[in-house]
C-alpha cells in the first residue's frame, strides 16, 4: 500500500528556474534534494550517492534525458532508481520512448505541483514496497534454504538409525559376525545365481564346536562367550577376505564359499580350520582345548530352498561328530534319506511306547561246567503291528540319541523282574537264577535310576541279588565318574554288574581294577573268530586271564558252534551264551527251557 515517504530526490534539469522551484518546494515537503543541470553530471552524482528517485528532464544540451535514463538502467548500481521524466514534449511517441528506456512515469511541463508531489510519493512508496518485498523474499529464501539443510540433517540422522537397526538385525552381537538371517538371505541369492549360471559353484560349511557345553558348564558363560569370539577370529584367519563367516547361534557357525571350483577347495579350507583350531585357546587364566566338527554341502540347482542346504550341511556335521569330532564330512544324498528315516523312526518309537509294543525276549546264559541255565538275559523286541518283530540294532541307536532309551530300559527292567518273580513263584527258578537286564547309562545322568530300581524290586518282591545289570564297556568308560558312583550304590543293594561287549570299548585297565564288577562278557566278535584247532584265541585267553586276576567271571557271547564251545570251555571261561544253546525267545519258550533244560 502506498504511504507517505520522505526521501532523497535528484532533480536533473537544464532550466535554472525549474530547478530552483522544484527543489525549494520539495525541500519544504521534507525531501532531501540534490539538483544538477547536466545529464553526465547526473550520472556521476547518482552513482556516488544513490537517490531514492530521479526527476529527469528530457531536453538537455550534452546528453538528453533518454540517454541518461538508459545509462542509469544499464548500471547495476543505479538500475533500480525510479526515474520520472519531466518534459514539455507531449507527443505519445515521446512518452512511449520514455517508458521504453526504463522511466516509471512521465510528467508534462508546465506541471502542476500537486501532480508532481503525488507522483513522487506514489513511486517512492512503490519503491519502498518493492524493497520490502524483495527483502522478504530474500529472508524467505534464506529460511527455506535453512529448512532444507535442516531436513537433510534429519534425513541423514534417520538413515543412520535405520542403518544401525539393520546392522543389529543382521549381525550377532557377541562376535560381530553376520547372523543366520543374513546368511539365509545371501544363500537365497546364490541359489538364484546357481539356477541361472550352470558353471557357478558354491559351498556351505556348517561348523559346530566340540565340547562347548562342557566349557560353558565348567568354566562359566563368560569364558564360553570369550571362547566363541576367539574361535570366530581364528576361523577368519583361514578365510579369504570377503568370505562370509556367520554365527548361526549358540556354538554353531557357517561359512559361505562363493564361486569355488570344486568340493576339493572346500575340504581344503575345512582342513585348514581344523589345523588352526588344534592349538589351545588362552582365555584369561584358562587354557581351553576345543575344535569343531564340520559338515560340507555343495550348492547346486537341485536345491530350491536355502533351508534345505543348511539342513544337509547340519546332517553332514552330525556325521562328522559321530566319526569322532574335530573332522569334516561331505554331505551325501544318502544321508538325507537316513535322516528322514530316523525322524520317522523316532516318532514311531514314541508311539510304540504309548501302545506297549515292546516286549522282553530271554536268552539263557549257561554255566559251562554243569550245562545249567544260570541266568537269562532280557533283550528288547519291538513288536510292530504291521512289520512284526524288530531287533534292537535297528532302533536302539535312535532311542539312545533321543533319550527314549530311558523309557524302554525301564519298561524291560520291570517286565523282566516281574517275569523272574513269576518263575520263582512257580518254583521254576531257584534263588541262584538271575535276570540280566541291559542298561544304557548315557541318559541316566539326570534321572534317578536307583529310585526306579528300588521301586521295581519292591513291587516285584525280587531280591537285589537276583538282578544283574549289563552296561557296555564304552558306556562305562565314557561316563566313568557317574558309572563309578552308580556301581557303588548297586553294590549296596547286592545287584550284580556285567560289562557287556568287553574288548571293544578301550577300557582303561587301571580303572577297571577299581570297579567292583562281577562279570566280563567277551564280545561276540572274538568268539566268532575262533578257528579250527583253536586258532585266534589269544585275545579271549588274555581277557579270561585278566578277569581272573581281578576276581571276575567271564561270559562268552555269541557261541554258535560246538567247536567254539569246546574252545572256550578249555580256556576255563565260566559261562556262555549263544545260538548254540538258544536264541533269545519269548517268555513262554523261556519257561519251557527252564522246565526241560538242555
Ligand atoms: P548284547 O547285550 O550284547 O546282547 C547280545 C546280542 O547278541 C543280542 O542281540 C543277541 O540276540 C545276540 N546273540 C546272542 N547269541 C548270539 C549268537 O550266537 N549269534 C549271534 N549272531 N548273535 C547272538 P539283540 O537282542 O539283537 O541285541 C542287540 C543289542 O541291543 C544288545 O547287545 C544290547 O546291547 C542292546 N539291547 C538289547 N536289549 C536292550 C535293552 O532292553 N536295553 C538296552 N539299553 N539295550 C538293549
Ligand atoms: Mg547284553
Ligand atoms: Mg554283548
């Protein structure tokens, strides 16, 4: 809006009267007035101290008003000064020219003072308003610029947070390695590549720390954590930069070998890792020995899902563990079908327990001197409705792996004790006849085995001395401390103990010496080898001699021929068991054996 403004006005006119009149009047109105009579002079003055407005005559001697105005407009310092032309020329063409050179107004002489004042005021106000607008624009621009800068910062910050979250989502906090999620994503990409590019190969190594649990249990989680970190750093040493090593969780790691020529390359890296980890780790004050078991799978287009690759690598890793740990195993397709089979078997076993499909069979153990039955060994049979009887070798390993063996052993123990009690009640078995029951020690660590046995003996009113437990040599040696404690307690109850499959479990003889064991059962593999004229009996001889020196008896397992029987008899083995006398038979057939004898 136009408003009164008192400003600095330059008057340019070659007519002194005009000049004087105008400058006096404008000064009286409060304007600061400068006046010149020449165009060139006007340019100099305007440049030296910029006026707010110029009143410019057109007709002047040196250069005319048009020229002056043009030059003012051409100069950036003066270009924005509003110029009002004053002229006696009143042709339209003159006015047009005045505007075309940049004038803002045109006043015809002789002028009315009011008109001059009004126009001056209008243009000054206009100019002032323009100035304000441009200043506002500048400020606005500045603010907009700031706000953008601000937004950029905010966006950068948000991106950073996002990146951190993404990092957390894809990494393991302890080791800083990529985690399972990231690994699976990468694996998926590689699978796509393999499906498009036939000559592209990659391999997955699945690593599981051996004995990690025992480190954790004995030295604490802090040491366990540090061990995992050190382990990761050492494994990295064996990998080319850029190779993906990730922590799948717990003590499991995986390595992704991209673009490798063949399986040989993968095995080589596995070998290097095993070698690198063979030296102990120094964790604080502790020296910790640990290594890994490695399963290897070659990525190929038979795989449609990354999970399947990892599953197979895992299966191969378990194989490596079973082979004795600290080694690697390539995955083979047969392992997969076996894993599936085992999975099915496990659920069948659970069902079998619920449906009471297990049954004890009995095989007599004979005193060689008298040919009398001294005991029966209870052996589990699985009577599967659609497949018939299944022998233990087909399901015991899985039962042991899954812990289902506890339930099976308890069931057979109870059934066998009850059976012997029945025979005793019938007068078919005297007090010296014992019942041998096999026990898998592996899973009894956390279970109160003795309470259960006490219970069964009480329920069946069977004397402890009528029960003899068979524990395999390897079971005892692998759980020596626990086995030692249990054996002591069994002794207190007069329960006897046999070491089963003796000769196959690498017994420490010094350890054996300290255990109160009653019998060593010579493994069938030694009896089987007895040849004509008593060949290959050295080991049997040695075992019998050892047993005698420790005050134990021997039972020869798996006697099938008369020849074998003669040999073990001549070697002074006390007892024998085998198809030559009887296969394991059901309770009814065993009862008949008790009645008829051999
Ligand atoms: P084991 O305790 O050493 O039992 C002897 C095995 O040798 C039995 O096999 C028996 O049938 C077989 N055998 C006996 N005499 C002969 C012979 O003259 N020739 C041949 N070829 N074999 C003979 P079975 O019943 O198949 O049991 C296999 C293994 O399964 C047993 O070996 C034992 O370790 C385990 N087992 C059986 N029943 C149970 C059970 O209730 N609990 C546990 N934990 N393990 C059991
Ligand atoms: Mg046995
Ligand atoms: Mg045996």
